[in-house]
């Protein structure tokens, strides 16, 4: 199952525009393969130049990038958590995602006029309060459930009750649970609740063509203050660039001083906030990018390919993409002593190319 990322934010601030820009929906898009699962769900290839570098040296039938699922979550207006309007239905969609992209309006002149001046910090607060209130409802319901069991002396239920009580108190203050220090067993207790405010968040400052640098700075400062990441993107320009052919796009990007499209940066930042990294397998059938968590060991990585591989893992032969560039093929890498043999405890490095040897 690929990593899933939910786009959240107040209404009319460019969520759907960003979704379209990122997924190529509504435009002919040759650069990034995507498939629309539902109107608001798309799977996008994670652009990774290293795949083509590897392909430059190793013949293969197909090149398979990693994929990220992006969900455009509408309906999160102020009051959504109280079930006003269509909010609650959409809160359900966010639960299934691994991370949130919180889009914040930084552009000054939208087509939909705002009642108040653009206020990134205020907007972030309003939306995060909605997320906290939605979580509060979930936590309170579950606290009632485990309280009954705790009265029978059930140790697990007693522990869960304590964790839920602490979460409830924090949410009542409007706090985001991800900002709290939780122990591993406490996180385990919270995990089945799929709480929104525990998900890692990437703040996306939607800056528009007027620059809006001051507003973007406010978003960046907020992100830094809560130890999260932020990124500035111009949603509507990206969307327009997406509808062009390669030649026009290159010309406009040069004219506008845009060095690269936002999607690779967005996905890279998402990987970072999620603590994810990539490893590759390369053979004559396919060259493929796989997603793992930072700190994952050889057996865990092998288990991504086939669940049996985790238990059957014997060792891995590992090299870096740079080694391939230097030596041009695996035989030469081995001859140069650069092919590493790694056991069960090996912690993968970003961009490792691996052959796993497994007992089946
Ligand atoms: N000026 C400007 N307008 C934008 C930008 N991104 C979105 N908009 C406008 O904001 C309005 C709402 O956009 P939409 O993506 O539908 O917002 P959503 O409700 O958050 O999904 C549309 O009229 C867009 O044209 C931007 O980067 N700059
Ligand atoms: Mg929308």
C-alpha cells in the first residue's frame, strides 16, 4: 500500500488547484503517470532522477517509481467537527491518510473575495482547532468505552484510559497531539483511533503570482515553531504549467524564474516529514524504487518486496547509485570492493541499491 497524503485547509484557498497541479488532473500530463482512483483521490509517481541514472547502466524491461496517494479533502470549514454541513463525512477521508498537507492561503487576490484580510496564522489556528475538536470527539467516545472495561480491572484498558484522558485534556485546550512527547506504548494506544492531530503535517504556503513572501514567511515560522516543515508553492501557476507541452513549459518556467515544478519538492518534503526514505532494486525485469521508514533494517526492507523475505532474509548485497556511476556495472563494483555484504542488523541508507539473498 502506498503512502497516503491528505490535502486539508480552509475553503477557497487553493486545495483543489494544488491537487490538480500535483496530479495533472484535468490536463494532458505526460511527465507524471497518475491514476484517478476517485475524483478527489489520485496516485502519483514519485519523480526520482536516480531511477533513470540506474537505467543508464542497467538494461531492464520496466522502470517502476514509488507512488504516493493524494486525497483532496473538501468540506473542512469552520464548524466541520460539529457536523455542520458536510464536514464529518470528509473527516472520515482524512483518517485513512498517513500525513497531512495543510494548504494555507498566502496569495492576496483570489477570485473568491475574503471577508477579512489574508491571515495565514489565524487560518492555521482555525483549521487546527477543527482538527482538534474532531479528535476530541473520537477520544471522548473511546474514553467512555475503555472506562467500562477499566472498572473490571483490565490492565490494558486502565492504561488506555490514562492515555486517552491526557489526550482529551490537551485537545480541550485546542492543542495538536503531534506536538506532545509521547512514549512508544502511549502512541500504540492512540494509534487505533486514527487521530488527525497525531499525523505529521507539511504546511504548504500557496503564494500566488503576487509573491506574497511576507505571508509565506509567517507560515514558515509557524512550521518551524511546531517542528514541522513548510514549502511555498504557487498553485495556480503550477496548474497552468501542467497544461502545457514540455517546450512551452520550459520557456514559461524560465520566464517566471521557476527552477523546478512543485510536485517533486512537495513529495520530497512529504517523505521528510514522514521520516521516509527510498531504496532501489535493479534487475533485468525491473528497476524499482521502494519506500521504507528511516532506520529500517535489511529484513524489513526485504519484507516490502515479499512478506516472506523478512523472515527468510540471509544477507543483502548493497551499493550506492554513485558506485554505479563510477564503475558502470555490478561486476566492476564488486571487483572494486564497493559491493557491501550486509546482515540482518544493517540499517539502510538513503538511495541504497539492494539485492536480497533469502532462504525460501
Ligand atoms: N491568485 C491566486 N488564486 C488562487 C491560487 N490558488 C487558487 N486560487 C483561486 O482560489 C479559488 C479557490 O481555489 P480552489 O483550489 O478551488 O480552492 P479549495 O476550495 O481550497 O479547493 C479559485 O478561484 C482559484 O482560482 C493562487 O495561487 N493564486
Ligand atoms: Mg476544493
